[in-house]
C-alpha cells in the first residue's frame, strides 16, 4: 500500500477527514474491501478485529460515505478513454425497499463508459445518463440498446439537440456484454441487503463502479509503472 504517513496530498480528502482517530491505511483498507468484495459491514468489522483493529461497522460506513466521493472524482479525471461503440442498458437496485434504476454503458471491449443511479426509468433519466457519458467521453459513433422506448427517445433527442450523428442499433444479443457486466456490480451489492437512502446508494455504487473499472485496467497510470488493483485504488487518495 502507498505510504500516507508523510503527507496526505489530496486536499479534498484532508477536509472530509478532519480528525483521524484511525490510521488512514486502516480507513482506506476497510472502504476498499467494502466496494471490492461481496461483504457486509459486519463482515468487515469482524475481519478487522481478527487483525487487532476494533472498529464499529457503522464507522466503516461513515468512512465510505466521506471517502468514496473524493476517490470517485479523482478516478473520473484519470480514467482512460473508451471505444466509440457503446452498449447501453439499465438494471435494478433496491433503495429503501423500492426498486431504482442503475443506467450503465460499456464499450465493445467491455470497458465501462459511465453509470448513473436514477429514481425513475424514463426519457429524462436516460437522457441525463447519456449526456453525462458524452461529457466524459465525447460523442460515440454508435450505441446499441434493447427495445427500450425511453432509451430510443433519449438518443434521438440528443442527436437532434446537439446536431450529432450517432448510429443507434436495437439488438438484444449484442447488448449481452453490458448485461453480463451488470452482474459484477450486483454481486457486490447483494450482501448489502438494499440501501437505506438514495443519497448513500449513489455514493456506494460510485465506489463499487470505480473499483470495478480499476480491475478492468481503466485507470490511467504512469508509463512503465505496474500497480495492483488495490494499489491503484489507494493511489486515488494521494
């Protein structure tokens, strides 16, 4: 793991972690475990106790809520470009006992383009996701979707308003790659047994997606430097 004992360079992280009652290494390890593996907060509490560190599961959740938005923002600035052929789809996430919608897209190689948790599955939500993805990666050449009317309308509106040419394909089988990619996210969220609030769900899912993209090699690293997925995650804090 990177050495944070000398200085914490990320000034934003300094502000959200004003008083460090635990070493930063411990906090980042707990947060990474939570978004990298199918573990509950109580699992992490028990695992840390086995290592001689006594931290309450509620504290781990508090760390995640504070740290993950900072790390996710740093990742977006350092994210590698993706291909220009996208597969767009949405999946379900339970929040406060109700199903919400996680819009996601991957390119032809399976690299994640972007994601967005929304309360509804409609034209406005699909368009908001698409515009967010385009702002991050520019306009794609083609987008493959299923037969969702909302997604179709969103792409047509973006094409008309921005005066851009995007080839839209409706093919369920070509979209299998993004549907398979949903499973990696659902595998991590399943032990969490649903989120208590939409706000916290967005933060935790952003952390899960960030770790998922790091594992797929989507974080831009210095030339010639080899780091494990864990080291890359920790590097976002520096």
